[in-house]
């Protein structure tokens, strides 16, 4: 049983990581669409560049969010009842 749980943990975290990155990209798109009238001076390349520049922050926030579930899984692994 523990072998199956241990083998699925990386897949679970990768799915959650990808889900959070998708969530951040969608909310950024909604923000840019809502403020479209203010972007008249910015070109298309500059708007697309906002996604790439924010990727570092998005990855950091995903890691902060996923550290708690990771620690709980590690604790669960060591605490076998």
C-alpha cells in the first residue's frame, strides 16, 4: 500500500503545480482583458512578455502553496499507524 502511495505522490504534486500555474495564467488573462483600454500604448509583444516575466513569481508562489501538502505527505510517510 505504501509503495503505491509513494509512487503517486510526485504525479499528484506535478498536477497540482500545473493547475496552479494554469490558474495564475487565467487570472492574468482576465486582468489584462479587463484593463485592455489601459494597454493601448503597450504592444502585443510587451503584453505577451508579461506572462514570461511573471513566471518566476508564479513558480515561487506555487512552491509556497505546495510546501504544506508536501510536509503533510512526508509526515504521513514517517508516521505509519
